[in-house]
């Protein structure tokens, strides 16, 4: 038996050779069970649910299912399913329960549904728990009217998986009826800036004025301006001063009322960033105007992404901001390699060697892999732990390991910054550290990333100036 699949850039051929009649049945079962999950870097952002008037935060787009009008998304053993039916929400919920109870291999099915009405949507919300093929599942389904149809959005996770519970909460809390249309949005590369944004079309040609390169895009729903400014000798402007300047740029010179603003810190691909959000009422206007600016502080330059939209269209601004990617150019001799045992990849100048080692000091760890990498003026160690159950909280783990690093190298460590950090579906924390000893000062980063029972601890020490700080930042930016 041969099964072939084709994707955008890859094809797969699976060959099975049954040796007995029972083997033929087993081969058929295997072929029927094959499914594809997204393996790309997730980007949680607001997305349209098919052609409906509903939007919700999802890490990827929903994909059409063969031979049906349904849409589905699978990632990290989690399922999001969208379908449409006629009738009322109450009937749709009852029919769904009946169909689920009859599915092969399903036992212990219990469910409860109630009407829900909020400022985001109204309909029915159903929660169910069941066992299927020996695994325990928890599902949440929202039944929402959409024109002459009832939409069913079902989120299915493994019972007890904390990340699945978080996925359900995030999707459900963002679900709403909306007038925005993201279906033309695609990741688009902005010039040579290493910047990637989700946009409905390509930007206009850039304009260069002095040390500033500018791009813009104007649609019927929002406006986008991108500015990249270079600074000499790798300098970075004073963050607070730059934010104050940007706020003055976003604020209209005309008299406005009810001005609201907030600034948040963020790491994007290990790059320090600030998100500035403003909204206000212009003279003789009842609808608010929304403006956002994302400022990326990159060694040697800043990149500012400004967006503007009227009330009711502000979701477009979040879509742009949520999907920003920055890819620092790596030296020509850097190549991407996988390190450890669970798919973490990095860019380095030499092929790394991973060794499985023993560590009796980490309670609950059943496997440990160590990878050492070296760059000019930069040293990197990657430790990958596998635990029997959910790995420890990343901040706690990072600080505990930092104390052990202090003792091992005979230095005092000072944490100068602590920020949430994500690499794909791994979440954790990044500590900026200064080590002091009789030999002097050394800068470093300690990163702890968790995905279920896996934990990665990345220890980076680098010398000041080029190329140490640049290599350390580029290495962090390359993590996938």
C-alpha cells in the first residue's frame, strides 16, 4: 500500500507492505489515521473563522476539510473545528451531542450547555467530557447564529493538559462578531529590513530621506507607515526619549478629547520592543480614532511600525502588531542545526554536538541533553530536560539554575532585566545578567523555555562590544 501527500513545498510517500491478511487491515487503519499538524511557528492573532462574521485568536489559519464545507486546525495535539448547520442554536447543540455520543470508541460522554449573551456574541455554550479510544478529552463548543446558519466552533483538548486549557480560554475569550476581513492578509517581507508583517497587500516602494527609509500602505480600512532609521556605530537611542517622541508624533496637533494611551514592553525575536497605543475623539466626531506604534530597538537602528484606523476597524491594527517578525541577518558561515532531542533549532557556525548526560540534582527529570556552542567572544550552553510530568515554572527554574551557574563559575550575578520570552510553542523567560568576579565583568542571558514535560535552559555569556553582543542577540533571534 502506498499513500502520497503533496504540500506547498514538500511531498510525502508512505509505503506499507502487509505480510498477512491482518496486516492489510492494520495498514488500512494506519492510512486512515494519518493527519497533518502545523509544525510552523505559531502566531496567535485575530483571524476570520472562514467566510463568517466571526473572528477569534488562533495560532494558524483554519484549513478546509476534504469533501465537506467544514474547516479545521490541528496543532500540539489540540483541535479546532468549525462547521455550519441550519436550524436554531438549541437544536444544533442537541444534534451535536447525539452525533458525538454515537462516534465509535466513545464512552463516558457527559455534556452541559447554556445560553450565553455578551457584548461579543450571543448563542449557546456547550462543555463536554468523554473518553475516546482510551484517551480522555474535554471539549467546548460555541453555537452562534450567522445569517441563516448556525456556526459551531468546537475546541478539543486532552483532559488535564494545562496548555490545552489555555488554548481554549484564549480562543473563547477572543471570539466575537466582527466586521473586519483578514482573509487577504499574508506574511509579507518589508524591503531589506528583516521585517515581516501580515498585510493584505505589498507595501509601496520605499522612500529614503537621510538615515531614514520609509514605507507606507493605505487601504479603505487602515493606514500603515514603517520607518527604519540607522544610527552610527551600533548605537541605540534612549528608549524613554524615543517613546516620548513617538507619542508626540501620534498625537494630533488639533484639539482632541478623551485621550487614552498605554505603553507595553515586549520581546520580538529577542529584540527589545515597545507598543504604544493611543485613542481619542477628534473635534465634532462621535467615533474614536485608534493609533498604534510598535518600536523595535535593534543594534544600529530602530524600526517603527505605525498604524491608524477608525473605531470598529481597530482590530486591523492588532493583526499587524501581533504578527510582527524580525529576522536579524546571520553571518554567511552560520547554518541552521537541530540541537537536543525535541526539535529546538539554532543557527551556528559549526555543527553542534549533543550528548545525553545524567543529572541527579534535578528532581523529576528522566533525561538530560547538553549542547555546547562557541562563537568569537561568545559561549553558549543549551540544556534540555525531560520530566516525568509538567516541567517546572520557567521563571523559578531560570533563577534556580542561575544560582548554580554563579557557584560553578565563582562570580556574582545581577539580573538587570527579566522578560517573558517565546519561541514557537515554547514559553518562558529571558534574564539579562551581569556576572562580576575578580577577573572583571561579563554579560549574559539565561533563558528558560517550557513545552509540556520539556524544559530548555540556555546559558549565554558574551564579551562587550562587537562581535560578542551581536552574536549573542543573533543567536537568540535564530531560535526556532
